[in-house]
């Protein structure tokens, strides 16, 4: 949130610099282009800016629940959900997930330790190609890269990049 003085300074520079968003942002280091343009339109319309800045939108319970459901359904990625829906921001979505679906938050797996024998067995499955690399990795709860690293370690073949 920016103070009245900061917002007015940005709008005045925007006018001085002949409506160059980039020049104002480069000089001040704030705001975003959309915010500056919105402030300018408000100033142009009313001849001044509101003394206090209020959040425009209070989200309904249904909007919050929709965002949380979307987050869960589409890969549990805050940034992707915000980008796809256009609301809210990542921090707010994280708060909503903690509130509305605490059990559905991303679960980080603890690092599993595999014996040399287990690694050898996984590499044998990999080179015999009875199933896909992805399926082998998922079954072992490791990444495909880890599986390929094991292959390199055990049989010395270089990974294809």
C-alpha cells in the first residue's frame, strides 16, 4: 500500500514525463504499470486521489472456495492458480488454503534413503524399459533425474540432456 503522497508523486511524474509509465517506474521503483495507470485515471476523473487507499474487493466465501478448489485440482501451485483465475495474490490464496482446506496443502515428502540393491533394481527396470521412466520414478517417489543419476552412478552411462 502506498501513501497518498507517494501516489500523488507518481501521478505527477507520469504527467510530467508525458504519460511514460516506464520512466516513472524506473525513477521511483514503484508502482506497477497497472496501478500507476489506475491512479492516473482516478486523478484525471476527480482532480485528486483518495487520501486513503482501500482494497477494492472483498472476496465472498464462494470465490475463496472456488480458488482453493482450483488450486487443489490443478497441481497445487499458488502462482499458477493466481495466474489462471486472476485473483487473489499468492499469500492470500495460501491463507485461504490453510483456512478452508488445511489437509490439502502441499505435502513435502521426507527424503527417502534407498539401498544400493534398491537402486540397482530400479536401474534394471529403467534399462529394460518394461515401463516408462516416469512410472518407475513415481513408484519410488523420486524424480526422473534422480533415477537417471542412479543409472549414471551404477553403469556409468551419460544422461541425455
